[in-house]
C-alpha cells in the first residue's frame, strides 16, 4: 500500500516505523529536515521536506497514485486542508486526519465530501480519555481493551503472591471458575512472551493477558490477584483537554478534584464542570497536596503535557499516601523506565493513538488494532467474510487454521454472544475474531488469513 504520512513527530514517526516493517511504500512529509533525516536513516522510507498542505509538496510525495493520506501534523488546520487538497486534486481514496480542537469535532457536518473530505477523524485526547476511563472502571488492571463495542474485553493484570491461580497450572482456571468462560491469551514473564498452554504455571509478577465477556472480567481478575476496591476519590493533575474530558466523563460517579496552574483555565473548568472541585496551584506543591488530603485519594492522575512535571508530581503524591498513581508520558523512552515502581501505570498517548490509526491502515477486514505492552505485541479484531471457498478461516476449526507463529485466537464474538476460543471452535461468516500476536512481523500473514479471495496476493 502506498501511504503518505504528514508529520514526522512522535505519532507520525511511530506510525512510519510500524508500517515500514510491513512492506508498505511509505513517504513522510515534514518541515523539519533534521527529523526527516533521523527517520530516513533508521527506516526504509522516502522523505519530503515542506508543508504537507501544499499541492506541490503532496505531488512530490507521490499523491498522484497514493492509496492513503495520514495527516498527523501538530496543526489541525494543516491536516484538514491537506485532506481537502488530496481529495480535490489527487482523488486520494482514504484520508485520515488528526484533529484535536473540540470545537471542530463537535460539528459532524464539517467532515464529509461536500465540506472537508476527511474519511477518518482521530482525536488523541478522546482516545486517551477513553483509555483512562476503562482503567478507572477496572481497579488493578494494567490495560483494558474493548472489542465488538465492549461485548468482550482483553485485560492485563500483574499476578501477585496469594492469588488463587499463582503457582498453579492454567488448566485449573476452569476448575476454579466452572461457570466462567475465559482464555489467557499471553503471559509476559520478565519482559519475555510465553504462549500459554494448559500446563503453563502462573508465577508471581507475571503480566497476564486474558479475554472474557465484559461481565466476567472482575471474576477472572480475582483469580490472579487480590481485587482492589472500587475507586471513589480521584485527583487529576492538569486541567487541559484530557483532564477536562476525563473529569466530565467520570464526575457523576466519583469524587473528582482537578489541580491546574492557570487561573484562566481554572475559571473555564469551574464554569464547564458540574461537581468537580477545581484547585488553582501546582500538583508538585507538597503543602497543597497535604491540605487536599492526598493520602485519602484512591487514584492520582498526572495528565499535563510535561513529562517531568507528571513524573515528579506522581512520585510526590505516592510518597504522601495516594493509593495508586497513573501518569501520562509523552516520551515513549520513559515509559518502560518508570512503570511498575512508585508509578503504577504509565500511559503513552502515542501508542494509544497508533492503535486507532493502524486499524484503518491494515488490509483485510481489520476492525481494531491495539498496541500491548508499550508496542511489544498487538491485539487485533478481524471479521471473517466470505464462505468456505473464498475464506481461509470460515468453516474451519481453530486447530486447523494455519496461524502464524506466536499468534493465538482468544475469542469470537458471534452476534451478541462471546465465545471463548477452543481448538474445536469453528469460525463462521460474520464472526468477530480476536487475535493476539506476540511477534508483530507476522501481521501481514494475519491480514492474508482474513482477506477474501485471491486478489490480496
């Protein structure tokens, strides 16, 4: 596939890295020559320096015969104009734009072929807000991913000493919970993936990914670790777009406080939010945190744009007694360094956004793609189309499907039913199939499995 990416920042660069390794023809456009040189040295891609909204630059990047334009520059306006130019002058089939400003996003009539022709809108702030909201709803989870509009969920938990299944074989999960269907999709032990078998023994500190119907998630989590109590008191550091959206989404169910430095922003938050308490000050102010009873907080969320400020305020909040801290980290290199110590969960907006983008770039009928363990693995939701003659998966039992190495099928969603995958489970047309890949180089092979007919090859 021939893809033009506008913007060589963290999202554009990460997307180029993902796609270049999958035999795509990638061109990255940016005004920053140094960034382009860095990307060009590391990846097998073309680079073009210039403003991505200009017709001459788009033509130079190969827009005449491009299959897709992905506009992820830091400017909403540049992204939207680039999609307009690509549509009008080059008839680019698929146009994806990152748009952050809520004032644009709330006007759906802006984005169609008669107005601004954007096929897919990506809002990183909304993606991250939804991601954090799911983590709040499942205390103790490291990652929570929805499939088939939330009918099934993939959850990552760290196994703790004292969990009923720790030290026992996976096949005993069924004995512990005879009425609950679940499947362990993968285990990461000391940062290395283990493909789970019936005789695999779960050890303390294993990161366990399991899939189950949404209603059964809490019961399965209780087998791996002692269950955390539901959160009640939540403190948010940073009243930017993510902080505001999150507070708006959860304030009816939780006691929420926001700490924000800017007096102007504080006034806006006070006018916009209903029951959230807005505090003007620094989240790294020890006296302020003590005064606001941080020791009683169930969770402290550092959501500013400054990684260092997020890390320091999180460490301080934990030291002062906050039960759990989650921190947004924009620099992916920091994520692995800090997660799991005093900071319980580090959230990478780039990785969350990349997953949303990849779902629209994959071939075959891939509904969603989710980056797991900071990009080390992926979970994919694919729809089985066709019939037994045109499809490589329909009418076959899972044990007879030639899955690529390191790939497992965790569950199938058929209409409203969540079916946990077993070797003899037969895939039918229209099934949503949830796959887990610990080796991303086999993604193209998975796409081929779910592509109908011979045209893909």
